[in-house]
C-alpha cells in the first residue's frame, strides 16, 4: 500500500507545542469522531476541527508540557491524554472546544 504522508504546519512556529497538546486531548478526539467516527487522525480531518486560539500564557504552558514530555523518555499514551485534556479544560471554555 502506498500512502502519502501529510503534515500539519502552523503559520506561526510557536503554535506547534499548543497543537501537539490540543490534538492529544480527549476534546480533539471527540471533535474528530463527530466528523467521522472511524477515521484516523489524518490532516483531512484535523484541519476541520475548531481549534481555540491560545494567548501567550497558554502557549507557554503548552511549551512546558511538551518539554516535560520530552524529558520523560517514555510517556504512556494515557498520561499524555490526561495531561492534554486537563490543559484544554483548564484553559478553554467548553463552548470553544466543543464541535
């Protein structure tokens, strides 16, 4: 099977940690499943998500979370999802992240 690899690149590089955290949250997964319950996380579905716009403090917090993940050599998926979900819940109103 030949499948092209698709990447997501934000216009502002400082958004990368935020997007990594957001896309690993339960909220992003729920929104993607509302678009197509059986789809994987391809760019075609991720680009359709309504993503909240973080302020500088929220971007810095996402950077700290990603730095923590990098320092931990092995991080379980459940831990990543829990931290990411808590970040989204703490920083954004439910109306901003619901589909």
